[in-house]
């Protein structure tokens, strides 16, 4: 392989490694074969999404509602939400995924590689944006911000200076002021999210992800890899996930500071109103609590106490500080 082909920006290399022929996300085992998301951690997560879908249906004044799962994996969340909703709603379910439809999936789920137009209901993207490929930038010894290039074995070097729209994005959302400082250029994620939200005719769009905000950007970026449940160096060879946390405030156009990752400022011009809260707060609003059941229940209903205790343990994992509870939920509403 000659040098021109070998060295690529991280965005191009990640696109090939994750979604090219034989790419990581096109493998039969799917994401669940390599890491555990909130969907896999507990059925309480899907039950909360089902309650959220019910809220959206009530806001729209209908019992027939769309549910679009963007980055659907192998349809695990949709399957669980349909089971939790039961007959209380008529749900038109869409799984948006670049992999092939898995065998045995509920026939009510429409499998597609793009968000349908005119969605009326809930568009939900759990750990999708962190796998939208992005370029990486680093400030060199002189302070010039340059693209980071990568070889198939993960070796890096600094390339051309960052200019144009990428430079403008960094200046607004993640300025690099010290030599050696790094950032993931989130512009492709902003654009992907805006395109998805634009398909929403009425309802809510929710993105859930590993994330950070402008007041607390990591100084050296977050690019990493995952394989078989373990964090590994990011190598764009198709053998591991390549992921980076998401600047969700940028995706929502949240021009005001969002202290501690929470708040509900007005979004930037042309974007629906946005809110950014932790998963701990979002799930708490939807009735998911890690509080232990009262001890009195142990004597009154021992079996019920054991079930409640198990549920509290699962809820605690979903809302834990330093873990899943620190994920951020970006919500944008489009009124009917």
C-alpha cells in the first residue's frame, strides 16, 4: 500500500472500518457482541422509552404514533418497547440501521437505512452519534491546529492545517489553545442530527450518548476503541469499534452555557428548542429510581421485595454517577 492510500484522516478511516466491506458494525453479532448499552443493561430502559412514547402520543392527541430508532443495532430496543406498550398505542416502528435486517425480528418493525420523512411521534437515537465518524484535530508545537492522520495499524501523524467549516466549528465549540491539545471535530454529527430532526413533522427527537459540553471539554479528546467488552486502542482496521464522546451541546445548537451538563436554554437560530439533561435526571422523570424498596415489604410480600430489590439494582446501574447515569439526553421538540 503506498503512502497516499495508507494515511487518512480519522473520519475517512473510521467510515471504512465501521461501515465498509466487512466493517465492524455490519458483522452478524452486532454491537451487543462487543459492549453493553443501557438497552442491554435492563428492561427498565425500554419501559421508560415506552412511557416517553406515551407522553409524546398524548401531546399529539393521538393513540397512533411513530417510533423511530436511529442506530437500532439489531432491533433490541424497538422489540422491547413494543412489548412494553402492548395494546395501549398503535405504534409504527422504524429501525434505522446500515446493517442487514436480522432474522426473526418482529414483523411490525420496518427496517430502513434512513430516517423516514414526516415522522409524527418519537425519534430516539441511543448511542448513535458517537459512531458517526469525525476527524481529529491537534495543535502542533507552534499552536497551529492540524488534522490528525492515521494508518490502518493506528499509527498517527499530523497532517494539513484545519481550515474552512471545520476550523469555524472548532473556534465556536472546541477551541484548541495549547500545543498538544486535541479535539474531535463534531460538525458531521451536528449535520447528521439536524438532518434526522428535520424528518420530524411533530413530536420529540432524543439523542442519548456519552457526551460533554463546552465548559468541560476533555483536553486530549476521547477517541477510543472497544472490542469484546474491553476498551482498547482505536485502530481503524475493522476489528474494533472506533468511537468518541459527543459534543451534544453543539448538536443541539445550545449557544448558552449548560452548567454541569443540564439546563434548557434556547437553541440556536433555525433549530427546535433543545434541552440537555443527564440520563439520571431523564430516567427519574420517567419513573426509574434506584431507591431500595421499604424493608416492610420484605415481611409483607417476600417475593415482591426480591423483585423490587432486583429492579432497584438495575435502575441504580442505569442512573449511576460515573456510569450510565452520566450520559446526556438531548431533546428537541417539534410542536404539532
